[in-house]
C-alpha cells in the first residue's frame, strides 16, 4: 500500500482564467469547486511568465 502524497499548490486558476498565488487566494476561492489548482508538477503550456494578479509576484 503506497503513501498518499499531497502536491504543493503553486497557484489557483479562478473562473475568469486569472492566476492567484496561494498566499493571496481567499478561503472562498480555495473551497470553490470551479477553481483549478495548479500543482508544482503540472506542466503549463504557456510561454508567458505566470504571475499573481494581486501581488504581481512570479509563480514558479
């Protein structure tokens, strides 16, 4: 039986397709079923650098 390892969330993609870092995301946005969680291992096929719409920090 394997261990269940939780992935590190590096961003939340909201309904309007904007990205928010985990620090800036509200509890309501985290609990919303329509909010997509982008984990550290996920591959993003976007050439533009990702940044949080609230704090303007780059999302790695």
